[in-house]
C-alpha cells in the first residue's frame, strides 16, 4: 500500500487488487482449482518460512560486526563522507 495514495499500485493501474493466495478460495468444486490453490498456499507458507530464516541468518551475521558504542557530547570523531569540507 502506498503511503501517499492509500492504495496499491495494482489497484491504481488495474482498478482491482490482484489475486493472492489468501484471496483464492480453496472450496471450489473443480479438483484442479482446489489443487492449484492448495499448492499456492503451501508455497506461500514455505517462502515466508525461508524469508524468516534468511532474515535471521543476515541478522546474526550483521550482529557479529556490530559494536555497542556510547558517544557523549564533546567526543572526537571522524567524518568519512567525501562531500564534507572540513
């Protein structure tokens, strides 16, 4: 959802939001449709799980390099930005 418009880009372009695994009904009388919806929902759950695991790995790696540093007013520091004219 776009913060400025309050709508999704798909809705603004197409006049409706796309079908998602949550909006696809699994109680169809057509067996192939039920199978498709079920597989799509299972894939979504798997992807969400994989994304959570990847996020945990990335956080663990980032935490290795992270330091707990406390600064006080008057502490000296180094500006590493090339646009500073000091």
